[in-house]
């Protein structure tokens, strides 16, 4: 076990790799929540949720992840979401991102 003083531990910032992974997992959860909202007919709220998640990803420098999320937003429109393939694609992306990019 590695022991460090409280001062040294307090001076260490968050690990950027861990923060990135947390953001990716939070985004996958946002996809899941967006699916739930769209299932309930709250398509606008679902699209807003993905938009907010995309903005957070961009702020953190995860442009590729943000762009992927932005490409999925149109799948949540009522017309597109009525097609089961749209829901399936969103679910697949959520699962894939949780498992690792």
C-alpha cells in the first residue's frame, strides 16, 4: 500500500482519464434516460437531455463523443422514434459506450 500525507493527497488533481471515462458513462446514462423519456412521449425533453450532454462533452474536449451524440438527436423526433430501429440504435449506442469505445 502506498501511503501519502494529507497535504500531498490534497494537492493531486483529478485524473483526466478517469474524468473522461466518467463523462462517457454519464453520457450513456443520458442516452438511456432519453430513451425512457421518448418512450413516454416526451421527445422534446429527450432531445434537450442529449443536447445538454453534448455541450458538456464539448466543454471537456470530447468532440468526437459530442458529435456522435448530436447525430443521434434526430432519432428522438416523434416521427423517427416511431420506427423501432431508431430506439434500437440509441440503445445499442448506449450499451456500446458503456462497454468501452
